[in-house]
C-alpha cells in the first residue's frame, strides 16, 4: 500500500462569484461579456437564483481568482 492511496488528491472546487449577490456558486451561468481598460476580457456570471434577474454587476473583477 502506498501513501497516495491513503490520502488521494481532491480536485479544487471550481466556480465563480455571482455578479448580482456576490455569493460563490459552483454552477455559474454566463450572462454576458465585457472588457476593462487594457483589453482585459470579463465574463459575467450569476448563480441559479439570479438567472432571470437584471441589475448592475457588484463583483470586483480587478481581483484575481
């Protein structure tokens, strides 16, 4: 038996912050695209609760990750 079988690697949790409520969601829905100065492309995501809701994006896209 090896140590790898005792402690398997767990994949990292993927997801995004909801652009409307700011909560982390593991099932983001893409609702739009944009850009910031310097040509940085942004993808706007919302959680399942806000799929049919409109409003301004409240997420700070300048922070990495």
